[in-house]
């Protein structure tokens, strides 16, 4: 029997674990994929207080080490449901079951796909969602980045250091990311912005050969590329918790800054909950809030 079971080992989940452990609670963290979550795909973090810059992997490694040093149990397992027993909860995974007095859901989000035919088949054969992971494979080649937010612009910055040419394709007529990132890319000779444009077709069978584009005027063109990096947003991983936590119309867990769900003893933290700002700092804030709320709940049992 654990005091608190945390589902997800991203910044929110690991911060929750840290606060719970320092409140002398026993903690189990369950993670199905990557310790650190989506932040491990970020090549550079420059807006986290106290650090001029660091990579997402560095940040995640420090968090994991910190939580382990405080005595957390961490298991690599996929959670499929939570069962409410009243004073306790059962977290069901693909490998077994765990009992806890409280549960914090911090499952984060996953990459949004374009939704075009052949996309899944071409992943790893020209299509990628992570420049940190796959950028080196496209050295001196022509690549495109789909998206105009901070994630897309950071991908483009990283790729511009090694790729021959980088196209940044955005459906709007402007970039939505930080002005400093836009300025950095505008200063590079090998980067070109393609705005008011969408990708309508992926060209290539065994590997990506190019993109069919259509701009806002309806004009159609083809762009020859060796690789496409997709950075068009994220979707939550909450379907398994629909009944116990409650989801809004976009699939995020319906909770405010209190991080409390509709089920007593079940809390939520990080990007998987309904919120207007999704940053590392807000994920960590949710982690501390949810952990302290869970501790108060347990102490009142």
C-alpha cells in the first residue's frame, strides 16, 4: 500500500513525487515511456528560472535523480485504469495492480499527427517528431518543419545548424512562437518561412520524397524534401481516466488550479489537465499543488 501513486514521470509527476516524499509519504511513480516526458525532446531550455540554458534531457535526468535520492519507487509500466475503492484506489497496469491512498494523474500529452495517408508508414523513413532524436540523419539534406509555435521554431533552429536547407511551413500568415526565435531563424541563410500553407499530400512510398502544398489562395505546389519534422501541437493521454477523472471536450482532465478531480483522492497535474498555459514551470507548479492536496487528503482520512 502506497500513500500516493503518480501516473507519469514528466516534470509534473516528478515534482509531485518530490513534494510528497518530503512530506514523508511513500510514493510510486509509474511511467510507460520516457522518464522526463515530452521535455526530453527539447534541445534547449532557456526559460526555466535559475538556469541560463540546459537541454530537456539534462533537466529530466536531474529530476529523476532527485526523486530517486528521496526514496521513490519508479516502475516502467502502462496504466490502463484506476479503480475507486473509497478510502483507497487501485491502479491497474498491463502487468498488475497497485494499491494507494491517493492517485495523481500526470500523463502529459503526445505529439499531434498531421492525419494524412502514409504518415504512420513514413515515420522513421523521412517523418519525425523529434529533431533532437533524428536531426543528425539529415545532415546536409533538405528538410521541412511543420508548425509555427515555439516547439517548431526550436526544431528549425537545431536543424539549421546541420541541414542544407530548412523550410518552416505554417498554416497561418505569421509564426506564433517567440519573437527571439523568429529573429534567430530569419538571420539564417538556409532557413525559409512558407506561410499561409498546408501540406495536402506526402510524396513517397518507402521513404519521404516530397510534399504537396496548398496555400490560402488555393495554389498547389510540390516541395522536394528529404525529411519532415512535425511540430503542430500535442494531444492528452487521458482516455483511460475518462470515467474517474472527467474530461472536457478537448480530452483534457477537467480541473482548475486546485488540481482536484471529480473523484475524492484522485488528483491531476501538468499538461494533461485543462489550463491556458502549458510550460515546464506550470507543470512543476501543478506537481507541487497536487502533491500537497493529496497529502492533505490522506492526512484527513
